[in-house]
């Protein structure tokens, strides 16, 4: 697959970032193939506001993969996936992870189907649906939602999708104490883990939320 949509010189920083994250440099070619497809489609479909492919390496690929060790296996629903972030990079990194890319926007869903097909991602599928309308109760081990705003909002639209014991994994900057305090009854913070994203300044945390076990009567 050609990467003619990309400027030269992206391979080295991507491989360096992958090494920092403990991932194989062999992931660079499929990740760049995805990035090339995203850049080509972005000109017409406006899939992401980030236009510079160099910034996309850091802000899209490496930022998505910073959470990879928390979702190496099982099932993951990526809510409001947009152009496939973080779902597609995670599916590329972990072939044993089954990823559902949930996206209601028709143009974005069309891009996602093309990306899954062109990249040969047998472990990823597209659900063209709003998260709250997805009829898959208790089907997933993990939820991610990079584009949605608050933890309570994600729980409201996607909480029904989580298996018992499943977790919501939300990428945040500083720890969002107000969002954590606003979680609905029955949900609570499991942990907030500092993450280092290669090439990205500022704080980054993975905020893990789960259901609270019911107290015995």
C-alpha cells in the first residue's frame, strides 16, 4: 500500500514513539497506511481538524496507543469513533482485541468501513449507530470515547454496553475531579493512571470508571 499522501520522514518518529510505548516498530507500516488513508479522505470529508500529518502521528496515532496495555484482549466499543480514534490504532496494535467502531455520522462511518477493509482488520467492525441506540447490552469488556465530553455523558449513552465488571477507559488531560464527582449513582472511579504520550507536552491520564458492586442487604 502506497503512502503517497504522506510527507517523507514520518517513519522514524513513529517507530521511536512505538518503542517508547513498548510496542513493536513493525506496527509502523500499517499505522502509516491508515494515516495515509485518513489524510486522503480528510481533504474531502473533513474527518479531523488536525491537518498536518506530522501532528497526526503524535496527536492521533501515539496518543491513541498510549492506552494500549489496558485493552490488549477482549472486546472494545469505541463510541463516537470519528475517523477511528483510538479504535483503529488499537485494533492494529492488538489483533486479539475485538473492536467495534461506533459512529453515527454517515461520511465518517463510510471512511471507517473503507479503512477496515483496506487495512485488512479482521478484528474490527463498524456500527453505524448512535451509542445509545446500539442494541448490544452487556456485550463489551471495555468502552472508549475519545470525542465525547464528560464521564457522566459517556456512561449515559454507553453504560448499557458494558459487561459486568467491564470498564470505561477515558483519555483525559489533568484528572477531571469534577467529572468524577458527577458520575451517576452506581458508577465510580476505579483508577486514574498517568500516561506519557511520546512527543506530547502536558498531562495525560487514563481515567478508568466501572460499576459499583451492590451492597448486600
